[in-house]
């Protein structure tokens, strides 16, 4: 498994429009990408200008396919003017070992 976390800091007044597009992006990713297993969108009232995404993929290649998809490219283009800052991190799941 391969996980991706993204923290978006939004420009003033952009959160509602961004969330609508992010929800559509989550739906498209889960529906159109067999390698996308989870796409969660989180907000916190204490941080009203931030959106946190948690996504899981079968592997890094599935995430690369996500980045190459038309729906991702459209989402990135539409939301780029709304975003003040974006922090992306990727994570590889470590399997436990029996000793």
C-alpha cells in the first residue's frame, strides 16, 4: 500500500469552491482508478483555511497514474488559483514481521 497526505492552505473565501471540486475529485479517483483505494477529505473548524487529504493507492505506480489522469489535471488547474500553500507527503506501508 502507498499513502499520500496533502495539506492545502486556502486563499481567503475559496474553501467552499475548493471543497466542491475536491469532493468531485475524490469520487472520480475512486470510480475511475482501480489503484485508488481511499480518498478522504478532512477539515477542522479550528483551522478554517485548511483542507487535509488522505489517499491510499495500491502502490506508487497507481499514484503516478492518478497524477497523469485527465480528472487530476483538470482538478489541479481549477484549484491552483484557490490555493495559497500545498504540502504533499507520500508514505509506504511497512508490514510487521514475526520474529
